[in-house]
């Protein structure tokens, strides 16, 4: 019996099935309650961690299947171009404010993390690894490698930033009375990449389209600005 269980846990199907099941459970709970803090991604992560720890299952065993889900992150991000295509006229009308907002937002994200790392006395390696925190994972990992950081820390920062955007992004917009749909979408996409965009899509088609646009442009701008700003301020 133990051999069968060990074989199942070591199979890539284990990681895939547990990921899908926990996310589905989280989605059902979120739809039932409507509470922003019960985000399906957050809930599924917590459930997976609790399950692995409770049954003493290693992350390596889980990730044999979990990594296949990560493979689809890139194609899933590309799909976000569909709502953008529907709002292409809106993009043309606001191209300069959009590009300006994303550029300033990206630069602010880089400088703020450098400042925070200095404030808390974190070493240079951790600081460099955290610089790509606000861009989508595939680009962030490559940028981290280019800067000499640790991709594992970068991924953790990206996930935390994305979840933060989902949980508090809309509240910040409401607090500061930012009700322009283009501005809301650009702000969320620039600061919290694809995870934040999932929340922007819930807010509306325009917000989702602009947030999806911000993911790609913010990634490109960050790749261009990060080495320069890191060299100047670190």
C-alpha cells in the first residue's frame, strides 16, 4: 500500500491534480462569499502548502506535475491580448498617457524596492533579485539572471506582488478616487502583472484590456531601466 501511495505522489499527475482541485475549491468558495481576501490563487496556495506539510510530501515531488502548469503561464498571458484588441481604438486615443503612466509606474516600482531593501538592510543579492517583482514571471526570471540575482527570490517577490495587487489594488484605487477605467487598468497591470490583471478583468472589459497591455510594456520598460537604475542607486 505504501509503495502505491509513494508511486502516486511521485507521479506528475499528483501535482497537476492537487493544483486543479485546490484552485477549483478556492474558486467555489470565492464565488460563494465574494470576499476579496478569499482569492482562489491565495486559497489554493495555502491549501497545497498545508497538504504537503501535513503529509510530509516534498516540494520536488509536487513540482513534477506543478511545473507543467507553470509552462502554460506564457500562453495564458498572451490570451490577455484578446480584450485589448477589442479596445484598440481606446488605446489609440490614450496612447501617450498610457505609455507615460506605465513608464513612470515601472521606474517607481524599481526605485521603491531598492529603497525598501536599503531601509531594511537587505544585502545586494536580495535587492537585485527583488527588482523584477512587478513584471510577469517569464520576463522577471530572465531579468533576475541578467542582473545576477536569484530567480527563486524573484519568483517569490513576483507572486507576493501579484497577490497584493489582487487583494488591495482595487481598494487603493477606490481610496484615492481613481475611477477612470483606463487609469485603473494601467495601474493594476503595471504594478501587479498577470495576477493583478485577473482582478482587473473582473472589474470590467476596459480595465482588463488596459491591464493586459501594461503587462507587456511594463516588462519591456523594466528590462531597459532596471540595469541602469540598479547601477546608479545600488
